């Protein structure tokens, strides 16, 4: 065989090898693209939701439509679901999503960017829950430092005359029901882990104040807030409570209880008291669900014109029912209720596109009280709050409920 023929044969062989390599890479790429488009259909709702969040919000600070990084309770809420999912699946992408957010929000010296202690914003404590596991896994001293800074905020956080934490510096003598969720699970985990439980009585006291002062005597449900001084414009002049029983507020309260109980020692005399509060609110809120098993924006007035079942409230309560039953805080029947309500949630609120990505519909926007312009907290105020797709609290509540129900 001539040298030129051999050269041609070798070249053809080389060309075939190259073509095989590139066709293999192309096939692998096509397979990867196919899996990206369809993989979520093969997974549980929990991972389908988490993957949808990763695709739609590559950076966690973008959740809820944010256009710039922010140390925010909403991010902390959604990422607490990612933390639970990581613990369940051991998939590093969920852990990395949390770590990337925290690292974006802190500087090299271990301080939260744009955090101002003097604001005494109790919402700032909620993302701090993410730091316990991050520190345990990485041993990055910055995470431990920030955990301590947030704990120190509570040392000087202004309090009502009865000892309840103000929601913010700008809201004198006011406890807000969502503030219990923002602070107490973090506070409990910290005091048990690093302080030998020295603050457990104080933590129980926060719930006691809410139970005695924010709870409606007729329905057993909770209002959004209580002004102990009774001077703010929205406050009932006899009780100090705000006017509306807000569905999401009930969810915040129930989640605060079940997540605090995760760390509250059974041997402590107030443990059974907290269990009692959870059972009482669970029994009462169960009486106010829709025929399909969902909960309303104005929780105690389903017949009110313009009222509607709301996903964040429903998802939170489903999660609290399921977790409470799983942990033995609530009777097992609540797990069955949670499962039925979860199925109704999917039918009512979950939209799936042709890529299998999840969107949660009709999530109420954030609401509050007081401020400028003044928010009066009436039923109409809550019912006219705008709704949107994939509000962070709605998608976070669905993620948590799906994880807890193993759906």
C-alpha cells in the first residue's frame, strides 16, 4: 500500500473518530437539554418546586421580584425549605443556593451588608436560621459571628411593658404575630446550642403574650398585631389588637410554634404550654377552612365580599399541620387533613408550564400596619392588597408543605 493511500486512510479514521466524539457530545448535550425540560415531571413536588425556583431565580435575592440583594425574611423563609430539602436529598445544589445568598449578603469581615442594628427590625433574625448549619458544615467563622450579632440584637431590642419584643423601632409597644416566626425559632436554637437554654423562659413569654393578647376571644384565631399602649390608630381601644384576622398571620403563628418546638426541650415546664397553644390554634383554624380544605385571606369571614382562599396562608397551615402531626405535637388526624388540603392546593394554585416549571398563583402581596401612608389594617385593606404569581411566601410555603408531606 502506497504512503499516500495510508495517509488518506489514517485521515479518514481520524475524521471518523472526531465525528464520533462530537456526535457523542451533541447527543449528551441533547440528552441534558431534554432532561432539563422534562426532569421535573419525574420528581416530587418538593424538588420540582426547588428546581423551578433555581431556574427562575438564579440568585436567591431575586425572589419576590427583588432587583438588588437584600438581607430579607422572605429569602430566609424560602431558603429554609432549601435547607430541609438538602438535608433530605443531600443534593449540593440546594446547599449552594443558600450559601451563595449568604455570601452575597455579608462582607469579608463577617458583617451583614446594610444591616443597621438601630432599626431593631425583628425580621432580620429570620435569615439567621440559615447560619447554624452553614457554620457547622463549613466552619467559616463569619457565619458564627453574624449569628452572634443577630442574637445580640435581642439583648437590646425594645420591649412592650409586658416584655414583648417590638416588631421594629418605628412601631413602639407593638408585637406583630409574624414577629414570633421571625425571632423565636432562631432565638430558641441559639440559646439551646450556645447558652445552655438560659433564654427559654423569655421565649415562652413571647408566645404567652401573643396567646393572651393577640388571640380573638370568640374565634380563637389571631390578629396580625397588638399595641400594648393602645394608642396607634389601627388599635382597638379596649384590647389593643389590629382589626383583621389575617390568614397568613395564623400561618406565621403556627409555624413559629412548630419550629420553636423543634429545639425547645421537653423537660422544660413551658414545653407542654407551647404544645397546648399549638393544639388550640390548630383546632380553631381547622373550623375555618373552605369546603376544599384551604384558608382565606380574611380568615374568619369566608362570606365577606371579595374574600378568597389564599396560597401562602393555606401552605403555611398545611405545613404546620403536617409537621405538628409528624413530631407528635398534634394528633395524627391533622396529617390526613394536611394531605387532603395539599391536593386542593395543587388544583387551586399550582400552574405547570411545558418545561415542567412551577408557578404559584394568586399570592397576596406583603401587608403591614401603620407607617406612611398609614395602613389601617381593615378587612378591606387586606382584600384589596394586590396578588401576584410566585410571591416568595406562597412558593416557600408550598415548598415546605411538600417536603413535610413527602410529596
